[in-house]
C-alpha cells in the first residue's frame, strides 16, 4: 500500500506536460500500461487480503510483480518510467486510471455473476 501512495504522490508532483510531443519508444502505450496496472492491482489485492502465505508474502509479492513484468514483456524500469511519463499529464493519468477502474469493475462483475450461477 505504501508503494501505491508513493506512486500517487509522484503523479501529483508532475502536473503538466507539453502537448503535441510524441510518446518516446521506451514508454508503454496507455492501453499497455492499463493492462499492467490491472494485473498489479490484482497482485496487490491478493497480498493485502493475505491470500499469499503470511510467512512469505513479501517474497511472493516480489515474485508475482516480476511475473507481471514478464507477462507484459517489460522491465521494472520500463514500468516506472512510463508511470513517471504519464504522471506529468493529469488528463492522460485520469484516462489510464479510469480504464483500470473499468477493467477491474468488469472483472469483479464477472466473478460475482459466476458465483451467482
């Protein structure tokens, strides 16, 4: 949770971005970043809900974080630099987090609907 607060703080620190500048090649596209964020929120939720074994939760969390990075074929540095890049523009950041929320809500509804059947 501290990581999420730190990331949110970084987003707030950078509040303006030059318009009309193309996204550098090493920066993830918004859609890619949304998919990474969704996976990371699921990992974070499992960690916070103690789904992971308590005695090895931090180790498992780190391993799952790396698994998410590998799944999306990116490095931690790619992820972090993309977050910093989009944090400069509040509009882009809002678009990303709105999309993350929509995807997570859809996943939640899918699970809830499956349970009711």
